[in-house]
C-alpha cells in the first residue's frame, strides 16, 4: 500500500513515516501543500494522511483540490484543534476520518487499516504483474498456482516495485521508501534483497519478472531487455 503523508513538522513526519514503513507501507512525504498537490498529480495513493495546519494552503484546501483532481484515496486528517467546526469542515472538504494531536501511533495504525478496508470501491487491492499477484490486504503473493512466502521487508520491496511496474526504480528511491534511510552507495543491502526476490519469484522455467537496469536501478514487469 502506498501512502502520502502531508506534515510540515519534518521530524514528526519522518518519525511517522519510519513507523509506517516498518508496517510495510510505502510512504511519500510532502512538507507543504504545493508539494502534496504535485505528488498527487503524478502518483496514485491508497491513502493520504493530511495535517490541517500547513504553510500556504491548509489541509482543507488540499483535500478539496485533490477531490477536484479526481483522487479517490481515503483521507485521514490530523488536527490539533478538537473543535466541532474543524471536524465538520474537514469532512465537508472530502476527508474520511480525523485524528486529534497528540495521538497514539497504535490508534493511527488502526484508523489507517479501517480506512483501507473500506477504501474506494474502484480501488483494486490486488496488484498484478504478468502471472504474479499480490493481495495488499493480507500480503499474500502467488505466481501462477504457486504461493510464495516473504519476510516483511521482502514483501515491502516487492510491493513497492509492483506499484511502479514497468518503471525503473532507483536505489535511492528504494532505500528511502523501503528502509527509510538515505542511500549508501557502499552498501549491497538492496542487491541482497533483490537477489532474494529473484530466487523466490523468478524460479527455473518461468519468465523473468525482476530486471536490473545497470547504473540506474530495478524494474519489475515489461520486456526482458535490461539485464
């Protein structure tokens, strides 16, 4: 599942993103309204976590704008204002739920799960890459008739690549979204995990799905022209 977190307090945003990534979510961060709208215009998200108090455009304006853009992802608003009028305006602007600061991370996680369960009707929870299927609701993976087991981090990497199937995903992007850390060019951690995925997904006799674009990154799906 790919989430967008819109929060101007950078330390708090990074801490929340780290916790969510540990639960295998892919998380993009926007620190202001303009960055949020830009990301929403080029990416598809399963859920948006949106702070109300932002520099420039506030959360109400961003929520209305994303609905005008046709974005159907559920929106969880974060607010330090526990007044009725604030909750009403948030819901009227297109939000699906709200959470008052300060909050417990466990409650945030529970609200995210609830929103994703009921999600938009048009949102397919199953990702498909050729004959590989990922059910993002229960993190189950199959290739053809074969069920495949993954560790939490392996699954997070596979889901992130599958969300962007056909695209070359760079190592810095993988490091940020899957491991929540800056890319270390002297580490082979990503290569190790890619090899683990290949051993499980691309078994003997099956067409290769995971490709390396040398000097750039990795791609899942598409024509076998990179390796």
